[in-house]
C-alpha cells in the first residue's frame, strides 16, 4: 500500500537538480525551491505535494513564487539519482525541462 503524501514528502531529502548542459538549476528543500533559468532566479514556496494514486512515486509539487510558478515531478531514485521534470512558463510560452537530481547539503 502506498504511503501518504506527507510521509513521502517528509522522506524526500534536500535535492540539487540540473540538466546535462546545466542551463537551469533547481534546489528543493522541505518547504521551498530555488529555480534558476534564463538569467532569472526565483525562490518559490512548495504549495502542494502529492503522489500518484496508490503509488509511492512520483512526487509532484506545485511551486509558486512572486514571478514564477510551476509543477515539479520527481521520480523514484535509481542509484541515488532522481529523474525530474519541471513544467513552467516564460510569459505565454510553456516550457518542459528534464534533468536529474542528487541529494544536496
């Protein structure tokens, strides 16, 4: 049986995320994220966390800041590496970013 969203979220460590070209970065803590992309850095609050119905993974987080918002989806770790997807926008242009995360300090 799947664990509740709160239990999974509490077990998620601080993560440092990027893509292979390091064109963006994302750090995730228990309550906040810092997202840097296209010469803009945004501190955002994690407003909501959920997991797939009847599953332990992935974890989806809705993040909201003064200028930016997005959905962050973190997959189950494989050898300490978490796949991550970020759905966000710049103006009216939707953006999907993909990369990986590792446990950070």
